C-alpha cells in the first residue's frame, strides 16, 4: 500500500473540481484532512477503487496550513512552464522581458520565469505568492468593472465570510485603530490611492495587489459610542480574475503585511 508523503500527493489524485460532494469546501481541504487522518480517501466519490486501494495508508504526520500552502505553491510553480508568456502577459496585465513575466504587485515588480522561480524586491510571503501564481495560471483577465462588493458577495464567499472577517478584516481594524499612519503607508509604501470615501466611511484607500484585482479598504472612525470598523471590498470580477479561495488568501496576506508595517514603526499589532 503506497503511503502519501504529503497532502499535495493526495491532492494530485483528486479531480480538483472542488465539487464538495465529500463535505469539504475544496479538494485541497479534503487532501489536508485525509493527510491528517481526519477523514478517509474513500470519502471522495470521484476516486476509483484502484486509486483508493493503492493510497489508503494511515497518514499520521500533522502538517501546518503553511506547509500545505507551500506544497500547493510548489505545485503551481511547476505548472508555469506550460504557459505561453506573451498570451499570459496580455491576459493578466503584465509584460514579458528577459523571458520573465512581470506584474505590478502593490507598485513593485513581481516576476516569474518559466521554471516557476519568483523575483521581487518585496518579501515573498506565501500568502501573497500563492495568489500571484493562481492569478497568472487561472485568472480570466476580465476588465475590472468598478463595482465594489464584499467578500460574502463573491462566488461561494458567504460560507467563508466569518472566517475572512476573523483572519483579515478584524486584524486590519486592530492595526488601523492604533497605527494612524497605516493609510498613509498604504499610499506611499504600497502605491495605493486615497479615493473619495465610499459607503459613508471616513477613509477609503484602493490597493493593487494584482493588476486586475484591486481591493478597497474602508475605515470608519469611532463615533457616538460606536467602535470603529473596517471592511475590505473587491471588484465584483475578483472571483473570476483570481478565484474566491485565492482572494481569501490574499486578504490574509495583506493583513500580515500591514502588521509588519505597523511593527516596523514600533506599534504593537495587539493593543
Ligand atoms: S468530492 Fe472529491 S472532487 Fe469533490 S471536492 Fe471533495 S475531494 Fe474534491
């Protein structure tokens, strides 16, 4: 009986349709749960008997979300060699030079070569690198609509919305509450644009983490006994230009990036 060495080996056996018939939200989540021994491979109805018998070993080693993300990132990198770089540049809003595809990520060059090697001046955070590669491989390249929607309005976003609030919007709000330069840093360091306040917020800043996936961060100051609030909005094309799972990952990555900015200026993320 073959023993899967990691969750990615299990993921590669699946049809990767994210159909949810197994009760998991994605095939990647299913692979992670099988690898941690929480569910059995045969719970995916799309696998044939022969594959199930070949790989139904006891997988006991615990893997962190980051390890699974890293394995997933390596799988994405391996697929870059299949791309036509010129077509991809046109679809993604990038450019090709020296056999590398380069996109603007938060105002900085972020490049990938056909072997999947990444080149950038900014720190390569897994939570940003995975959306970058997903966008390059699977983004549909639809023109940005200019209509802002919340995470819950994206395809399949409703179910993940509470988790998105906990992992992205709430940490961002805590940073914004104590680090008043956050929005200026978004503009000056991350090449964001302050825009006319949206949804009656006090501050609205648009960032470009990927050329066709703008995000808008809106902040409401405390008022009349009400506490402050912060919400993140996406163009309504984000689920097609990136995919809702990768939008989630990107949101978490940005909130970690903001925490680093705040810490660099001597302000604690957790007041
Ligand atoms: S049933 Fe299989 S193919 Fe469908 S989401 Fe689950 S693991 Fe993926």
